[in-house]
């Protein structure tokens, strides 16, 4: 069992209370409207939730990666869209704070942690998300900077972000390039409809002769792919944390229902068919906890992103899997009410399904995991 | 005009788990084992009010609680909200204190802390719900007090105007400071701790005060804890809740009339 610090326990209590008071009353309405709750970004920032694992000199609190995982899990227990927003935000901040120049760190990170700016990473292209070594989007170096042409799809936060870190081919290799919203030639395409995480903006982005300065590259030119892979390795466990939070939320709904719903003269929790489901859900959640918490705890203890590649992919797959599996069982316990929106399980299942392809499908995670096992 | 404020807080069983609390009729106590604890809800509003006053006028906020070592968690939460320091009154001698003894011990803690212009409490706790401690505390300290405060306006560091809720309205009470004020939950919306607040809480000073520290003020340990408590629980018993459902039908106005009639018949009105 993980031995959380006093600070981590207090953080969990604080985020849970925030989620219960700020998100729970609005969850159904936000989900129905499918709106991105921009005002919530300011609230997350004012609580310091956008900079949990960022160093203090850049405006973060340096509480650590495991603390970040805990916060995301607690938000997801109530409204996964907000947890996903937080997860998506960690990637760009990590990439810049670890690979950007001092100037880039100071320019880009503090406004994001204050909730004044939103950043996204644009990697996936219409031809596929997991084959990032074969990019069609290209940035060609000219005298006064890079000229970018290409198209990105399924970009989380793409439609609302003020800045976009773009993965584009620069010669033989790829680079990460910062593109500000409003830059001529950078257009935001249609918002892509999704079955879940309805409050999260997912949009297409297009770059047509979009010019940016030479100093827009994050890290060295040509280092985009390894930086992106490192960033995904660090950010992926948070997807697992969202799945874990969804599973816990669904389990709590099902448990309460099973104790209150009377059938055959007794609460259905006393029927073995229901008990089997509850026992399985309990085991799945606790098993996933260990896998989801481990990568963040390892990073906090000094492990490098390279050291947690297996643990990171495993955490994502396990967390996303348990999110779907436990929520389905919860729906079975609630019967007809399980698919009624007012019981929240339908929403949670849709949200959990969104996690399956996020940052790479379950199969991609297993390929990464197996690659590490077979080394 | 900096204002030094002491806020008395209490750790209580989480009301979410009240249905799991059972009674021990042999000892006349409630079984709290396994019941999560939280800071008494009204006390969090008292902490918030203290922080608000400090932010406006300067000064300091000290949180004080009496309880077992785990009551430190409530102090930590208040420190994470922004309080400057904490004090925990913790001693076996304090165990089993009723409201009078609790107020006596808290008065010792307050005198040990020393400097204060204002003492804030939650109006009542969710476990005992007596609401007696603030008034008793003010008597031990020889200070004026008011309860049921919905608003506090500081005139200067010697005077404050309190809006005190009474039936069908409120009273505006001008008080000389120092004073004890017990606040209602409606007085404000309390802030959540921030991540940085949580990180900084562990760096803040927390005094640990026991019986001997109180005795150094000339207080008598015979007036503390169970021994010093004149209140004795005669009996505890569970009151079984029985539900009966009656469905009323008809138009809303007719249902309302039926409802009033039935409530009169049941002597509920």
C-alpha cells in the first residue's frame, strides 16, 4: 500500500472537496452542453492545481508527480473532463520546463500556471496518431524563421489553446515548435465531436504557410520525437488516474444504490449476484491503484522518465481499463437506472471510453510495455 | 491596527458517517471507532472570518484545539488555509471533558498563547450541538461575548460591531475587544487550502500544550477532563426511526390542503 505524505493526504481532501462543491452540482449540465468551462481553469489555477509538479521558480509548488496523479484522480471521480484538461496541460508544461530555453520557460509557463493562458500539444495527424515518426506536417527553415504546412487532428484543447506546441518534420527529423494562436496561416478547424469528455475541446488545426521565428523550437531542432516521447511517458499515468477516478466514482454510486435498492424484500447488496460484482470492482480498483500511483512515486524518488516507460504505459492501460470495466459493472448493478443520465454512470462510461485511445490505444501501451520487458 | 485573533476549532466525526455511529449504553458514550473525522464545519467559517479580518487589518491568526494527537490534522488544515500558527491542547487529563471543562481548558490555552484582540469560535459543533462552549469560555476569560454572528465589522482594534441573528431578524451589537464571538456558517464562504498553502503548513509553528502548562497558570487539574466535568450522561439510547408513506393525489392546491390537514391530525403542526 502506498504511504502517502501528510501533504498528499491534505491535497486529496482539498481536491475532493473542490470537486464535490464546484463540479458535482454542474456535472450533468456541463456534460449536456459540452462546453469548455474556462472559468474553472482560473479556479484550478487559484488553488495551485495547474503547477503541482512544476518547480517553484516557475510558479509551481513542486509537490510532485504522485501529488499530481492524486489531484487528477479526485477530479475524475466527479467530472472527468476537468481532470482530462489538467492532464493535457501537464504535457506542454513538462516539455518546456525540461527542454525549453530559460527564456521560453519564463515566457510560457507562469501564465499557464496562473490560468491566464492555455497550451496544447499537436502531434496526431489524419494519417494516424501512433506513427509519429512519419509526419506529413513540415516546418521548412527560411531566412527569417520556419514556414509550417500541414494538418493536425484530435488535438485536445486545440480550439481553446492560446499556444500550441506542434510536432512537425524539420528536415529528416521532427521538432517541437511553439505556435501562438492568431499567427497568420494557423487556423483552427472544426471541433471534433466525441462520445465522452464532452467539456473537453478536441479540434482540428491547419497550418498553411504559417511563419514562426527560429527561436520557437522547444529544445534542439530535430529533438522533437524524443522530447514528445519523454513528455508522453511522464503524462500518460495521468490518463490511468482518470480511469481510476472514474472507477471509484462509479463504484461509490453502485455501492450506495445496492445498499438502498430493495428487491425481493431486502437490499440488493445482500444478493450474491450483486456481491460478486462489488467484490470484482473492489479488487480491480485496488489493483489499478498500485499501477497508477507507481510511476509518479518513482519519479518523485528520482527515477528518470526513461526508467518508468514500462510503468507509465502499464499505468495508462490499467487505469483506462478499470475505468471502463468497473463502470460497466456499476451499470449492471443499477439495471435500467444505470443508463439513465441522472445516475451519472452513462456519462462516466462515455468518459472512460475516451481514455482507451488517449495517448495511444491499449494495444500500443502493451507494445511499449512488452518492448521494455523484452529488452 | 493589527488584530491578533485566536480561533477555537474542534475535530468532530464526519456527519456523512453519522449513520454508522453506534451507542454504548453501558458507558453512556458513542462508539467512534472507524468513523472519519473532520474539522467542525462552523469552525472552518470562523477560521475564514479570522483570515478575512487579518487580510484587511493585519495581525495574526492562531488556531487552538483540544483533542487527541490526531486533532493536529484540523490544525494543519487551518494552517493550510492561511492561519499563522497553531496550538494543540493534548493531555490524558483532558479526556472526557464536558463543555464546562472544555471551556476551562481552552481558556488556559488562550492565556498560554497570550496576545489576542478577538477570539472566534464556530457557533456549535455537529457532534454535541450544545453551543455552550463560546459563552462558557468568555466567562472563564472575563470577556464579553456574542453568539450567532452573521457579520463582523471591525471599527478599530478596540471595538467591533456584530450582527447577531435572532428570531425574525438580527441585532447589531457593538462590543469592546477583546471579546469572544461565535459565528454561524452563513457568515462567509470559506476558502479551500491551496497547494502552496498545504506545502507551507508543515513549516508553521504548532504549540503542544498539556496539563502542566495550564497548571503553570494556576489552573487546577481537578477542574479538567472527566473529573472536572459536572455533566453526567444518565442514559443513551437509540431512537428508532420509522417511516410511513402516504401518497396524496389531486391538484397541487388540493394536495397542499390535504397535507396541512394530515399534519394537524398527526400533531405535527
